[in-house]
């Protein structure tokens, strides 16, 4: 069994930033990247809202730079997936899919969250080519264009009103005849002139060509099938935190997000910390995930110094 002072699970903005700070604190961090090195940010193309890049930055380039910086500072970054953890005792035992077993003094969980998708083949085909799960990340690219938002809750209403400030027209595709959002959010939608709610509708297919999304084919509850012309298709039906592996030991909320203490990154298990989208149901932004990775590394350093 390998002993590691600081183990980081997850290779997104939170994980890489934690590795940078842990390396500078001489914690000799080992980071396992999981199935998606770079995290869900790599499913988009250009990032326009990360500080320090006035002309925007390619998402993969941004994550590659973070990774390279962590490596340069001494982090041990490995390919591999964590398959099992045991936080029952004073030690933190972690098993990797290649058979490696690690005894970690401190663990930083930075496994992120995944957006919920409809499960359409065309949805996967046009991911990054008009299909997005983050309006604040990608809405900028659809200024003066027509877009659609799928969902009827607070998140969908918030995304739709945000996009309405950028886009020519915003369709909300709602599968019921009512919105599930709060009264305040419903009022915002109703009072925004360029939002049109399409009630009792499900998406049958996303339409497009080699340049990207050009429309969507919808079906109403009564069986009517019709097309809308759009340039962007935004999912707002929720996110799923990648926390199942840890939920036996670490407290989570009703949606699976890891609960951390106050403004810090400490979980209910001493020596186990959480950073990024796996513990953030609200903001889900790369810059915020990076900041929480910094906090987690600093919290881990303080814990280990004791």
C-alpha cells in the first residue's frame, strides 16, 4: 500500500488548482484525473469569462495550462479512476482501477458534477456545436441569435432571462403546462418580451449541419410535431454531482452535493475536503471551482500541520 500525504481526486479546475497550491505547500500531492481529464469544462470550446484572458481562451488550452503548471510545481498527476474508498478509521484508504491502494493523510475530493442531458443522439452530436449546459459560459456566442432553453425550474428561468439579455429570441421548452420555478422567477419570464414558453413540449431531435445547430424538432402532448429555428440549444434540467463513491462516509445534501463546513472545504470526515462543483450546487463556474481548490489545499495544509 502506497502512503500519500495529500491525495486529490479529480482533474478539473478545482483539482488542478488544489494540486498547484498543495505543491507550493510541500504536500507532495498525488492527483488522479479520472475518466475526464480537464473536467466538464472541456466539453465547451472558448471560455470568455475566465479572468486574465481578455480575448477568451480555448477550454482545453486553459485546462492543459493548469495541468502543466501543477506538474511544473511538482504534483504527481496520474491517469486512473478511483473505484472504492474507506474513510471509516483514522486513515483514508483509496483504491484505484489499476489495483493500486493508497493510504492518504488527507484527501481532496474534486470530482465535479455532470449536467443532465436528454439522452438524444443528436444532442451528443452537437455538443460544443450549439448544444450547451451553461448559459453563462456560452451565451456570449449567441448574441442577436435565437436559442432554446429546456427546463421549467428556477435554473431554466434564470438561464432564459440571462440569455434574453443577449439573444434575439429565447424559447423555453417546458414539458408540462406550468413552470416549477418560484413565483419571482416565473414573473421574470412572463415579463421578458423576447421569451416564448412552449408548453407541453418535449424535444424529439436537435437539427443541424456541419456548422452546428440549426433547429429543434418538438412534439406536443397531443402528438403535434413541429420545428423551431434556433442557433443554440441550452440544457437546464439540473446537474448531478459525482459523489456516489463517497456518500457512505461524507455527508451530502438531498441532491448529492457534498456538504462542507461554512466557507471552508472541510467535510464531516477529518482530513477529507471537497472542492469545485461536487460541493457547489449554485455557481458552477470554472473560476469559482479554481478558488475552492485553492481553499481546499490550504485547509489540507493546515490540517496536516497539526
